[in-house]
C-alpha cells in the first residue's frame, strides 16, 4: 500500500482495544485499478507503477500495479494486476491477486464490456446482486471499472470499445473459505464493495453477508431458516430433517437478521438456537455475543421464579456456569418445561415487536442434551413450507 493511500484511508480505520485498525480497499477497487492500468499500457505503451482510483466512499486512492502480473502490451491487449489489501479486517481475500485483461478496439463511441474469468464466481441462484448466469462482479465494482476505463480514455484522448476480463488465479481456492458456496456463487470469489474501501469492522461485513443470503432464500420462496452456527445446522438436520444447506448462518446478529427478513418480506422466519444464546432473546437482547450482554443466568432465574421455583433454586441457577448445567438443575426441580415455555413466550414477544408484526416468526429452543425445550406453535407449519420448497426445487 502506498503512503498516499495509507494516509487517505486513515480516517476510515477503527479503534479496538486502544489500537487503530487500518482500513483497506476492496476487490472492486483492485479490479478498477488493474483495468485502468491495462488500458493505459495499451494506449501509452508503458505500464504505470500506480494509478489513482476514485472510490464511492470519497477518497482517491493511489493503487500500486503488480510488476509481474503480465502487464506487457500485446497489440491491442494487456494484462495488469493488483493485490487486495484488506488492512486489519479479517478477510480471506487479503493479498489475493486480481487481474484484468483489457482488449481495446479504437473508433466509435466509448463502450465497456465486463466479463468474468478464472477464479471469479458465477451466480447460480436468484436474489443476488447480479442475475443468474452472470459473473459475480457486483454493480458498484462494475461502475468503478467503467469509470476508471472511461477516465483513462479521456486522459489519452482515445475512444473505442473496451472489453475487460476480471480474474483471480487463486480465487477458486479462496472462495471455499467464504459464504459464496452457500449463496449459490460457484467457481470463485465475488468482486465486491459498495464504498471501494474495506473498513476494519467484521460486524458490518457479516451483516452484509447475512442480508445477501436472506435475499437468496426469499427469492426462492417459502420459509427462511436461520441459526447462529454449526450446532444449529446439525440440530435442524438431525431433529427436523432439514438439509444443512438450507439455514442462513446469522452468527450473533439475531436482530439484524429479523430486520432484513422483515424488510425483504420473507413469507416466514424460523430461528433455531441453543439455550445458551437464545435465552437472551427473552430479555430483548438481539445480539447474543457475550460482549454485548450476558445475563443468561439472571433471565433463567427470573423465569424460574415466575414458574414457581423457590429462592434456593434461583440462587443455584445464578451460580451455574453454563446453561446446560442450569437446564439439568431445572429438570431435577421439575421446572424445565415450564421455564422453557416462559422463556419462549418472552422471546416471541420481543421478536414480534422487533419485526413490527410484518412477518410470521417461529422459535426453536434446544440444548444438545435435552433436545427441543420449546418451540413456537407455528414452527411445524413454517417448516412444512420450507420442506415443500426443497421438494419443489428437487
């Protein structure tokens, strides 16, 4: 990263534990810079060391061009590359080489055609940024590429048709560590970015991914399933016979998942979660990460008292280390079913308020040892709709 770019990105960093995390730039910015450099190679006969790219977020970034990326001219075509720089954001595409092969035919009005090459995924399911069958190069990066190429033509006083093929030699391998296979993007990575810069906030990136996956599920029709992680995937598969590919992985972002599902007008939403996380929903806590709030035992003790537990049982619950231990205690006291039902009702009320009653929401509360503790009355109907969708797809 050039010193000029580092300085331009500094305001977009974020502090964590007293340390400033560096911002970076997206695969979309990489593609725009590589495409512009390749066209300048054709028009000037020399590959630039760096090019300036205007980002949608505002700053103009001076992006270094990879020296050995094939940036040599060959008639009316050239290839240049840029390394993805994610700053301090955890990103599997960090350091990935993004190549652009540009072909230029002089004359006529300026036109730009954008294609996907090796290592760039292809869309196979509806609901994503690009139509089915198209390379996974999103709308904003496409616009950035076009603007960068048109700027280069204006600068050199040239006009004509430009065809740019974006590729990533290591893209297919990197994509295996992303959400692309779940989203229905096969064969490689996506060229992404709405701002052109990568802010070092993995929360925003995760929420964007959740929203993208929800759009796919809603476009397919039927109930949307959502779970925090792998436990939920396995549980739905074993207990309800739902394929592992079905549920949206929402991590700790229950509230954002509900918001997006309501905004997208999902026909229904089923949330399945372990007691350790979903007990928090009964207190209206919609981010289940322990850093946000951790009052699991307090909520369990409060609902136990509401269900008739004595003072000693409540005190024992408050001293429990994990919710599995608390569930054992409640079972021994003959209160597990009643307390689970009380927690479920409170969670349903908070979720209803969160979505404003716009979509039907069902909740499944479970532990690995005790199985299903409680589930909403509409879960059976909503899951039948989800199974029906799967059969129709098959």
